[in-house]
């Protein structure tokens, strides 16, 4: 029984029925039900890395007691609510005519690309364009306070709502032209992010082919391309590079985003700029530079940084996939030439990442990089 999201204004009884069906599926051994509960219930998740499943055998999972309250908590978490009570409170609020119900209806119009409905809602209540979500989520922090514009980034909001309509740029233009703040911050990932920073690190807009048009629309309406907010994702250019969204990073640079850090220059592959900026770069900037050069596939830049003394075996700094050294990320992205440079310059083949505990060869296998896997074997990778 694969879970399907209920309408945004469904009564709590419908959610309760969905939770009961989930529990029935668990008891019957339904794979989809087991997966849903295993992926969401704290009984099966790591104490420190809250989204990571614990290492448990299928038998250990099935031997774990699950009751009705557990099924309700798992379902609430599937909808990204903090708990069943938060889901109950939400369901009650959208049953009543008022600002919460109107905002949630507008969110649905945004992510569906329903221009007509969105226009009607904004005409009826112009304040909606700057309104914010009141959902209590299972996030850090628990209330993301996203605006309608943030939902277009398809990032940092409820997972089942992270989708990008083909007319996303048109939706953005409607919101921005009616008063949406392109530089508003939402509280996500332990910090505060602009729509632009969330957008350029998001997969759904990239896969839908709307990421670059959305970048350009936001910039046209005054979105700042300078670092803003708090936490690890303040720089739009560097954030795009960290998450492999090279087209978005290049679009920002083409629109005038400054390349002021060594890390940004390294991630963009600007070898001459890297050489020029290296002598005055700080330690953290140099550390980030090697991480970005490796995962973005620039062997020449990697070589320059290693010549300058960077350590190929040091784990990446926060905000650049810090659970791995550079080699793992180069493997995941399929950059064989970078892999060769790193190994030639001393990158170890036995280091394991700190989340999945995988070696470089394990990563090559998992990430379906057979040419890199063959090369690693030829170099004696365990």
C-alpha cells in the first residue's frame, strides 16, 4: 500500500483511516507499509542523524512492536509533521475558513502550477503573497515559516510537496509581481535561507528543466546573489556547486554574481583565478576549495590546491558533504580524472565515510560508476 497524500483539507478521520491501513499493512507484511514505517518512525532511525535508518536486519525490524500510536506517528512524520498532535491541529485549522486554509490552498496552487486559482486567491486576499506557513514539522527548526515563493524552490518544505510545475517561472512572476519578497528568509536546515539559495540546491526544479528560468526570474525581481541568511547555505553560487547544480551556478555568474571566494572559483573551474586567489585565501576557504573542485570535476584545480599543501585525506568541511573526504564525492559525481589525480597525490583507498561507512570502492559500486570501480581495483582498492 504505497502512501498517497490526502487533499490538503482532508479531515483528521481520513488521516486516521490512512494510519489504520498502514498498521494493517505492517501486520500483513506489506513491503510498502514496512518501508513507510521503517523510514519514518524513530524506532528505526539513528539517534544523531535523524533521517538515517539504523543498521537493522529485516528480522529485527519485523520483531519491533508497532501499535496504532506508532502507525499514527509514522504517518504524521510521512507528512513531515512533528507528531500526530501537530497533524490533528493542522487538520482542524484547514477545516475552517481563514488565513491558514487560504494559505494552504495557495500552496497547492503554487506547486500544481494552477495560475487561475492562485490569481483568484491573491485577488481575494493580497496579503497571502507575504504570508507564511504555520505548520509544525519534524525539521530543524520545527517551523520553516516558508512563503509561497519558497515553495517554488521545492526544498526545505514538506517532502511530498517538493515538486516543480513546468510553468514554475510563470508562477514565480505572478507572485513577485504581486509583492512577494525575493529575499525573504525561511528557517530550514538549522539556519535561514533565501528562496534563491534553496532553489539552486534543489533537484525537482533541475529535473523539471525550470531551475535556470526560476533563477533568472528571481534575479529580475531583485533577488540578491550575495550570501544571505544564516547557516551553511548562505551563498547561492557555492550552494549550487555543492549540490552539483552547475547550470544554476553558471546562470548566477552570467547574471553578475561575484566570484569572491577561492572555493567558488575552484568549483567553477577557474584555474587562473584559483592561482591568483590562493596566496591570500584563509584556511577554511582553501579547504572548501578542494572539496568543491573535486566534486565539480576540475582535475587541474585539484592539482593546484594539492600543490599548495591541501590534504587529499582530510574530510570535507561543514556544508560540503563533510562525512567524506574529497575522493568519495569525486567518485559519486563520476569524475574519473579527478579520482586519478587524488590517488596519485596520496588519497587513501581505505577511508570510510562517517554516515554509510563505505570505502571509495563501495561508493563506486553503489553510485554505479563501473569505470571508476575498475580503476580503483587496479590501484589495489579493498
